[in-house]
């Protein structure tokens, strides 16, 4: 029987260990990301043996993450099916890579229908590309950085710490005031400020960009594993080149130990998609979901 509950900081040792050692590259595999977005997705978490499983109940189905961890994966799925049956809803498995769809189909042949989720592509970049902006393909990005440097002689980059986190909150209050009314903005604000409230307990890593002493941009996230770092949030005031500058400076000064950087999904927002593609991702990590056919419903 799966015992689903809200994820808390007390779950961090076992949950992060399972997620970190999975070897996955998707943004779903961070403890901090799961905890700050749990209210938005109304998600609950269960530990089954050495697996972690997320559940989100919807009107027409019960959604479950593909079990992450080690052990008898088929037994873990049987527990998922039993949980969905008890809820009286058909199970849907979400957040699967192409490789995982093949594994699920091998476990339960011809019992699932698979569909791509076009709005959940993860944009993954080589860390050196974001730090150095090399070659012709990054010419426009280097121009943005150069424009910022010409206009802001007195700039600086700092690590987010206890001494400046209150200033980060002040800057973000300004950002959200300037961007009020955008789609899902209040949900994002709630998640971001939740992240800042537990920033040091979770062990997030982040940086800020200053101009003339004022914070004008910030970013933070956490490792998915020892090869890839996940950027949860990045915000900049409406200043030419500020986004390009904080992106480059954080990669250059803080993320050299990682081969890749995951800048997460575009959520189907055309402007965000265009911006993420402009940084020339090395990997577009496609995600799928699976609905059980009638015999499992």
C-alpha cells in the first residue's frame, strides 16, 4: 500500500538520495523543485521500498510519476494500479523520457497508450556554452553581454547568502509588481518565495547581479546529480542585457563542476520557448505520459 503525504524538509535525506542517484536529467528529479511546486501541482509523495513516487489527483485520472529508484519496478507499478483503483480513477504515468516509455511497455505490453507532452520539453545546455558563449551561434548573446557592460560600468556578481537574501526579496517584489497580470504569475511567485524561505535548509545555490549597488537580476537552483545542475528560477529587471549577464555569470562562476545545465520547460509560452531555443540547447529532453487502456481503467 502506498502512503502518500505532502513532502517536507524532514524527507530530504532519503528523497534527495534516491533522486540524485537515479542518473536522470529531467527537472522532476530535484528535491527542492518538488517541494516548492507541490502546492501548485497539489502533489503528494510516497516512498515504496527504495522508490519515490509522486501523485497528483485530477478530475478524470490519477497521475503518477514513473517510480524513481531501485528495486522491483513491476511491483511498484502494481502498487500504483492498486492505489488508482482505490481512488476509482484510471492511472496516468507522467514525466517519462522515451527510454522510460520503452521500459513501461516492456513491463506491461500493449497495456498503455503513450503521448508526447509538447509543453514539458526540458532545455539542457553544455555548461561551457553558457559560460563562454563561444562561436558564431552565440554572437547575439555576446552582443547582449557587451551592451550591458558598456551601459553598466559599476556592476558585480555575488553568491546569494544570508547577508543579501533580504535584498533579493525586495528586488523580486519589484519584479512581480512590474509583471502583474501575466499568466500563472501568482502561482510562480508563491513557489519562488517558498524557495527563498527554505533556501538554506534545502541547500539551493544562486547568484545575483548588481549595478551601482542595486540587485537587478538573480538566479538559483540545485544539482539534479553530479553531471547536471537545474535552474529553478531566473529573474531580471527590465534592463538591456541583464538576463544574458546573470545567465553567463552564474554558469561561469558557479557551475563549472557540472557538464550540463537544465533550464527546465517552456510551459507552452511562445516567448519563453524562443528565448530558451536562442541559447542553442545541446539536448531537448522530450517527455511523455501514458494512459492505461480499458482493461486497466
